[in-house]
């Protein structure tokens, strides 16, 4: 007992020395680890926006029902052989063009930022490279700087492969195809310098462009250590063309309100092109923010918060004649008029219902679910209206209620019945048209640009693009302006 007591007393007296040893050990470890953590943060600070865009792209291509539906169309087109490819040639073309564009932009802009930004390093050493002394970073930092652009260029194609693997039918060929393309893209970005040097020395290139201009095809010096370097003339040309091309494409999509152009490009082509375009703009903002030591994204966020109070362009369309609430029927008046008008046709479920004085009343409720809900709602209502077991079904529908895509389906079928048309093929064409592309284009291009304007522009409203696509398709297919009229025009009198 006395020995134990002496032990704890000695431990208490020497605790200061023990804690000093522990603190010294931790400080020594931090002294070793901190420079590497600092250098890692300095590199990641330059490419954080690319991580953000990769996360957004992964979510858009793999984690939503809309993405799965779009990939089904793409996979079915490839699985259909030559006929399927030819029937969907523009969809496939713009899809591959969009994924190639985003892949190239991810590689080029991340490489441009890492090359043109001065990266502050703690752990570094000087080495001779030819006749120059260059700063060498730790091997982990050099690996990130060298291989991140290559990986970021290959990952967009890999995301498509991951998205197709979640499908249940016809996805094997597409998954293998994009797996091969992922590997090819990574190898291309890895050996890009050798390919550029090879072509810059070919006789036909020198003969076609001249010796001086042929040098533009040569690759930039592949150092990427720590010191800021200048882009080569060829790199500056590529950056300028990418910025101008992206700006022009944004301008075209914003100003052309016709849904035909987005429908030709397709939703996936629009999404991938937008990812590439915003990567260009964001990368330039990151580059100049780092160069001039200003919080560019923070200033942009503050600006958008300030202008958001005065640039809301999501307004509800109105007709030239506004219906006042006092002029509309009450629920009791509506029911009374409806019963008086349809008492002679009250034989939906039983031939004896008219003699008993019973009038069947049907109320339709349709749930949401986007274009899929619209399609199902119209098809179910149309089939119920044709059922011989339910004579005069639609004449006994008193009210219809829906949300989101279901409400659109109700409006389309009600307009179809109001026009008293029997063009079932035209109705099928209306509900099977591509409405996703116009609203996707409106969301990713004009509606996104609207966030940075300080005045509302109604033509940039994504909802307006979707409404125009509905009414234009209905007008061109069924030769009616019903969906261009006011909402209450679907119920013009008490018998409707």
C-alpha cells in the first residue's frame, strides 16, 4: 500500500514533465504535418470550383429520375442499331458533343488555373531543370497538380457510365462504350503533349500553317511545380475561343424563345453544354480572383443577393379581360346548373339511374410527377371516356383537380374534349412531345442569367418557355389555340 501511495505521489509531482513531453511530441508531429496540410489546402483552393461542378454533374447524370428517363431514351437509341441511331441522330450528336465539350473544359480550365496561379508552398526545395532553377513541391502535391486535370477530364464520361449502370434494360452496350471512352479520354489527356509535339513537326502542318504558326501546336512546358507560368499563345487562343463560344451559345439560347432549338439539342445535350459553360465562367472568375487577391465569388454572391429583391420575373400570365371574383358562380350555383344540364344523360353506371333520380357525379384527382404524370393522366382519361361500360363518362365529371404534371394532363385533355376533336393520334403526339428540353434550356440558360440582372425580363422565365412549348405543340398538332386562351375559357357555360 505504501509503495502504491508513493507511486501516485511521484506521478503527481512529475505530471508537469509528462505533459511537457506530450506537448513536445504533438508539436513535433504538427511541425512535420502542418506544411503538407498547408500545401494541400493551397492546391485545393485553386480547384474547388471544379470539385463543385463535378458534384453537380454527378448528381444531374446519376441521381434523379429525370436523368434516368433521359438515359433510357439515349440507351434505347444506341440499342436500336442503325435505324435507332439514325432516328435519333441529333439527340446522339448533341449528347456526344456536350459530353466532349464538358470533358475538355474540365481538363483545360483546371490545368490553366493550376499553371497560371502562384501556389504558396511551405514544403519546397530548389532543383535544377536544364539551365533553370525551379521550385519542387512534395511528391504528393506534384501528383495532384499533374493528374487532377486528367482525372477531371475523364470523370464526366465516367458519370454517364455510372448512370447507365443504374438502368435495367439495354444498358450493357452503353456502359461498356462509355467505360472505353473514359479510358481513352484519360490516355489522351495524359499523352496530349507528345501528340501535340508530333503533329507540330509534320510537314503537312508546317506547309499548311507555316513554320511559326505550326509552333502553336506544341504543348506548353509540363512543369506545374509551384511558380506561376504564362499560358502559351495557343493556350490563350483556346481560352479566348472557349469564352466567346460559350457566351455566344448562351446568348442564342436566351434570345431564341422557339422551343424547336432546345428540342433538337435534347435535354442531355443542354445539361452537358451548360455544365461546360458554367465551368468556363467560374474558372475564369477563380483565376482572376486568385491573381488579384480578391474574393470574387463572395462579391458575386453579395451582388446576386442585392439584385434578387428587384429581378423576380416569375409572373402569372393574365388575359386581356380579367374575370372578377364577384362575376363567377358559387359552388352551389355551379352544382345546380350542372345537374339541370345533365339530368337527361345520367345513365353512366345503370340504365335505371335516371328513373330513380340518381345522378352519378365523378371527381378526378391526378397526382404530380412531371411529364410522366401528364402522359398517364391524359391516357387514363381518354381510355375511360372510350369505355363502353362507362357510357357518357366525361359528361358526368363534375370537377378535376391535379398538381404539377397531373394538372397539365387535365388541362390538355379538357381542352381536347372542349374542341370536340376525335384526333386520337394527334392527342398522343401532343402528350409524347419533348417538353423537357424547353424548360431545361430555360432553367440552365436565361433563368440563370436572370439571377445576375437587376431588372426582371419575362422572356427569360423558364415557366414561360414551358407554357409556350405546350401551346405551340397543341396548336400545330390539333389546329387549335385553346391553350393560348384564358384558363376559364375551358368552362364557358353551365353545361360544361
